[in-house]
């Protein structure tokens, strides 16, 4: 199985953003993490994807944290969060 493509995801001002460089110049921008995952999967249907959510961008936003928890379960996608080490 090929290694999954890593998609960096961040939450900002109530929107989810994903960089899919170098294929797309503009980041994906969606109101929910689920929609963002679906949009990226539509553009890369035959490629395994790993969505890496920057934890520092969702920390303290309960709705965003809940979306992260639900995303992998509801989308079937591989979704993880980055963790800042101290």
C-alpha cells in the first residue's frame, strides 16, 4: 500500500483550511471539517490521504474539537491531530 499523502489542516475564524500543495495553489476552505475532507477526497479519489489537524488551531474551540472527533468516524478518512510537545 502506498504511503498516504499528508494534508495539513488548520481551523481559523470558523473555517477549516487545508493545503494540498503543490497541486493546488489556493487552500481548500470549508465551514466544517467533514466538508473539507469530502472536497479533498473528491479531488484526490485514488490516493490514500492522511489529514493532520494542527491542534493549536482548534484548542479552546469546542465545536472544532468535536468536529475533529467525529471526522474520522463519519468520513472514513484517516484523521489525526498534531500534538505540541513540551
